[in-house]
C-alpha cells in the first residue's frame, strides 16, 4: 500500500496527477476517486495549512491514491510534518543549488541519509505498517522532488541530481520560462525553454531519478510524456470547478 507512488514511477508509461490548492478534504477525496494517479496538495501558492494537509492526505490515501505535497519556500519543518502525516512525495520550490538540495534532502530523509526527526507512528498506521517497517519503506517508497524552475537550477542540475536523498525533480514551467527569458510574462513550454525542458528530463533519467512536471494543457502534457516525464500534473481544482460551472450553462436558452 505504501509503495503506490513508487509503483507508478517504476511501471512502464506515464501517470497523471491533479493539482489542488483548496483546503477541503472532500474535494481532495473526490478528485482522488477519479482517474488521477496522484493528487498534489499545493502549500506554496494554494490555501493549505497544517490541518487541511493532514485531512487531505488522509482522504487521498483512503481513496487509494498517492498524496504529494508542494511545500512553501524553505519550510523544512513542514516537510517533516507532512511526511509524518503520510505524504508519499514532497516537492520543494526554488531548489537552485547543491546546498538547497542538501537542505531539502536532510528534512525528507531519516538519519543515514538525512536528519528527519523520528515520529513515524501516524504515517505507519495510515499504511497498515509497524513503525520499523514504515521507516525501512521510506528508503524506497517516499520521494523528495526538487523543483527546477530557474536558470540557476538548470545550470546546477547535475549537482542537484547527485545529492543523496533527492529522488527526482518537478519541472515548474512558468517560473522557468520567466527566469530563462528574463521576463515577467510566463511562456510555459514555449520556444525559449522547450529544448531545456526536454534536456532536464533526459538528464534526470540518466541520473537514475524521476522526472515529473506541471502542465495545464493536453498539448503540453503530451510533449512532456514524449520527453519521458513519469508523472504529469494535467489540471487543477480551481480550473475544473470553473470549467464545470461554465459548462452548466451550455444549452440554456
């Protein structure tokens, strides 16, 4: 049960996620009961707090899917806490250097690799494990994903990937395009960055680690699938609610 995210990453083909910033566990649970393989809870730009992350992680696990949390900037304390809540993946924004990656890896891994503090009981119980079995499972079944979203991160990619305890990357295309293009207007997966996005995936795979990414269109999702990204976020809760509301008026005279 705790291997569900690892199983997605090791199987052939591509898996798909939904990104959610709303705090209601009923929303997270409802989305997790759809075809999505994983649900990403956004605690950086979304509205989550400690309580909503706990409740939403539980709802996602009960629905049989994989909870991943995108952390606020440099919140290593929250990294440890959401892992204790049962998150199977954590993504950290603005990992630009080897030092950033090391700080992230320390918080996401138990001693031997990192410095995660010992409090495994809740997460172990959530997945039906004894605490010792849970700790051993974290070595292979929990993933720390460094967000690559700046020119600096791209320039330091090999050093970031070489850090023990960093299990993969999350491509942040909008911030990446802003940084690379030195502009305030994002052009996610545009001509200035698309070759770099492909290169990030190839180098991550070559390093034996997992490439994941965020998209909002089928066109971009298909590109990322062809590049080898293993988990692709293809929509978000707010977009689906707005689209569903608009669709309700179709056919109304």
